[in-house]
């Protein structure tokens, strides 16, 4: 019988420097914004869903020297003329302070990239996405890619927030559920705030994973969030029988 052709994952594109223009700033949740950057020079970018770029914070009132900071790409990779970055404001952070307080629509922005090896594997294993806050970024990019390419892998996305008001892109995730045959979105709230209405999962995302995921040893996990959250999720997944070689992640520091 003829052998199936070997699938080859796309190569990681070379790192380049880009000049962009900020064309949109969206408030997604408390202390979380999305910035859309359209490319001026070069006019397009190539990247693998899951990769990140470094954004240059220039000298400004609260910063005396240029610095680069890392942000995962969150946009639909089918659009090569622009990227979107989801940022959580870091108190005292040089770059996020610049982006949240000084960057305006129409301003020029300089980035370089793409970087990183966080990406979907080329297997048929069920996917478990787990993220919180701005960790949504690379997962959202991967979901766009899966939808665009007709990827039929079973996938469940556990997204956690401390309060209901910290959840975002719920409607987009429901659109993915409708468009993708075997995708499920499971948002969870640690503790709904006073007056918040919520009929979904309650508790830390690690507990939701424990309660909801039934076949951990057969799955691959893709995680993005703060170091503490990532470490806690890895511990839970390993306790549930998932091999460490099946757990892929990006840590936000």
C-alpha cells in the first residue's frame, strides 16, 4: 500500500524590523486592551500562529530610553497586512504604560519579529487550550488558523477570569463554536463580583479543568498566562495523566 505523505510543519519565518501605524485601540476588559497595527514598511508579515513580536517603547515622559517588550500575536493570520496585540497593563510597566497612556490611533509603532516556537503540533490528538487574561492572545490566533484551514481536531478552550467583568471575546468564541465542528469554549470565573450575573463555571480554571476534562492522557495542552497560573495548570495536568511532553506553553512575566 502507498505510504501517506509526510506532513511538514511550516518553517518559522525570519525575524525582521517593521514600521507600523496604530489604527485601532479596543478596551476588552479591566486593564486589558487590544492594539491593531497596520504595516507600512514592509507592508506584510509572515508568522506561525502562536508566535510573538517585540514592540518598541520610545523615550517618553516616564521613560528615558528605548526598550522592547514581548507580546503574542492575537489576530487572524489570514490578514498579513496587520497584527493585533492583546495587552494587560502592568503597574509601572514601561511599555504598557506607554501603550495605555500615550499611544494614540494614527501613531507610528516599531516592532520586530516574529519570535518563539509556541505553535500547534501536527497530530490528531485532542487539544486543550487553557489561558487567562491577556493569555487569550496566541490561543485566539490559533483558533482563527484552525477555522481558516478547516482543522477538524477536537478542541476545548478553558478561559479563566477572577470576575465576570474580566472575561472578554465571549461572542467571538461562540462564533468559533458555531463554525468549527468539534470546538467547545468553557469560560470560568473564580468568584463573581457583587451584582454580577453568571451562570457558567465558578472556581479557578485549574478546578474547572479537573472537573471537566475526561481524557487528559490522550490530549495535548496549549497554555498561556502568568507564571503562577502556568505552573499550577501543569501540575494539575500531570496529576491527571498528561505527559509533560504533551504540554506546550507561553509564560507571561
